[in-house]
């Protein structure tokens, strides 16, 4: 009789599994709600067939349970399940060694029947299940479990012995570890749900294997739907050109993924295996090298030789260097703001890519400077950006430094555009108030200073914006208003010319007459009589 361990299940979900999966086949159902209970069951039942961890109750705890169960080296088929296919959760579950991530809503008796038929083929003398067809997810073999063990363990293994024992398809000659990172995984994952992400994983593995299986020997394991590790033995008698041959193999794989699946992959390569380096060291080297895509960009192949050329520089603090950048924000000048921003971004470039948290912190300094400036102008970031943004979370999701740079440039443009729009509204309001002030006080001895005091701007600034917005100087507009009012008085009243002049702000009748004739082409007297 097959035994199933359900971990962290609520009553409703448990009954769903029992009704749709296990009751029909009389499986023995075991339950655990915490790690103590898991340990007790594992000690009492060494021959578990299926372990299912419910991720809905407490994601963090569930991942801890998966890690613990996976490290227990059980010959069991391990599932993670949830009501929703959160892809961050899916990826983490795969990283902890699950065979598949299943949506509860998709589980029915048809699926259970297929799985049951395959499990019935299980030979108790073997250490693994036999292969399951493409309608059900391939079960991981003990070979793959061993490959995972050697990249995580500090133990010394007799690699030749294990290669023979587990029928591993590579040798320790010309052996490299190649870490594949699927670029833009968040976008790609939107096309899949929790039950079909395994299909994506198999496609990637299949396309990688197709390109080396005939001419070279190797094994590939999935670290997550986004990450894959290739153990590759390059068949070559020419050691001088082995690096070139390896690069060509990986480039062919990269191009195949791009052309066939429309997937961009970055690849980090380890040094060649030797007696003085264990597999774990090579794994960490390949993983660190693939991180350099942060600098070199997506779709790149990073070798140990390339990584050695990166000279890590100390990251200078941005604080205290933002003065000129702030000035351009005050001026709401996009071109100048982008120029000054680029100078700040240069302080971050070429920093040690292995210290991403420090790089993120430097970018957050720039964000802090921008947000602080916005707040000091009495605006809210939601008003500026249209939503409440988690800036650090956004930055951490980018895969390359250039993507972060472009995003911060876009953020700066948004801020400058917002400030310019607000400034334009303020300027327009100020101009309207000045024009109204002139129309209400044209008969007085008005000056630019009186108007600037009225709207709270400096004389030079008011003079500048008034001319730009109206096409007239302050004096020209004042003169225009006075002469228009004078024309009205000359047409509709019996006031004498000098009385009209005084009424519109000209104490000197000769000066009034000269200005009037200049603007209308006629003297006040002729205009009145005409």
C-alpha cells in the first residue's frame, strides 16, 4: 500500500486531496503540521511514496519544510501545491527540490489515475520511480539527486566511482560547469500557470541537451524554472583550443534557445575540473560569473577569463555630490538633469557585481535624493508617479545595471515633467494675476516691482516669464491696457485729452499724446474727432 504524507494542510484542502486522489486507491494518509511531526513520521515510515506540502498557509514555513524533506534523502515524489500560481513561490519551491508545483484547482481524478498507474510501475528494488510519460511530470532520478548533492556538499567524492554507479553521462576529463540563467523570466512566466511551468522547464532542458548530446557528454539539472546547471565534458584533444570549443558549444545552445523558444539566456562558466577543485567550488564560480550579466548585459557568456578582467572599485557615496543635479530639477530642465544624473550614475558603474546589495543601496541614494526633493517641494510621490512605488523592490528585480540606469533616467524625466507642468501652472497663474493687477491699477503709477511684490516673484523672474508667456514686456502690456482704455474714454466721454491722459495714468499730456500716436497712428485729438 502506498503512503502519502501531507504537510501543513488545512482541513478543506486535505479533504480535496483525499476525495480526488487517494480514497479511490486506498492510500495510507499521514499528516504533519510542524517539523517535529514531520521528523516523527519520517522516523516511523521510511518507505513514503508521495510527500505534498501545502504552500497556502505560511509560505516561509512551507519552504523550510521542503528544504528539510529534500535533505532527508527520501525516495519519494515531492510536490508543492497552492491555490494560486505565484511565480516567485513556484521558483523557490523548485529550488528546494520539488518535482512539480501543482494548482489545487487543476487536480482531479483523471490526473490522479495517470499518476497512480505510473507509481504502480515502481520497482521496490530500485531507488527511484521509472520514467513517467509526457502527460505527467518526469520524476527526478537518484542521479540528479546526487548531482545536486555534489554542488552543495563539502564532502570529497570519488567522481569516477559515482559516474559508473549512477550511469552519469560525463567524465571528469575536460569537465566544466555551466550556469544558465533565463533572462526576463518574470515576463516569460506570465505565459504559464502553476501546472504548466514544468512544461517550460522540460522544453528548456530538452533544447540544451539537444545541442551537446551527440558530440559531447553531459548532464543537466534544473535548479529552478529560471536556472539550469549543465555538467559538460568537452570532447577535444586540443587543450589549447578547448575554451574556444566550449564557447562555441554554449553559443550554439544560446542561439537555439533564442531561435526556437524566443528565450534569452546568460551563461556563467567555471574553470575546468581538476583534482585541486571540487565540484562545489566550480558551481559557485559558474554562479558568480553568471551574475556578471548585471554589467555585460543579457544573453552574454561569461568565462573565468572575462570575470578576471573586472576590477572592482569602491562605491563612492552619492550623498554630498547631488548639488548640480538638484539645480537642474529646480530649473525643470530635462537635458541638464539627465547630464547631471549621468555623472552620478558613473560613480556606481564598474562596482563589484558580487556586492549587489551595495550597488542597490547606491541607486537608492539617488532615489532618496529625488524623493526628498519632491517632498521638500510639498508634493507627494503618489501625485508625481501616479502610484505608491516600492523603489528598492523595483530596482532588485532588474537583471542588468543598464536596466536600472534607464529606469532611473525615466524616473528623473517623470519628475522633471511633473515639476515643469506644475511650474507652468504656477507661472500661468502668476501671469494672469499680473495682468489682472495691471487692468485694475493702470491709472496709477505702476512699476514692475509693484507687480512682482503682488505675485511674490523677483522682478527679473517676473520680467522673464511675462515676456515668454505673453510675447510682451511688462511695460508694453501696461501701455497697451492704458491706450485701449484711453480709446474707450475718447470715444464715449467728453473728457478733454489731458483729462483722459491723467485717467489712464499719464500725468504729462505730451507724453500721453506721443505714446497714443505711436500705437494708433493718430493723435488723441484726431482720434476723438474721427
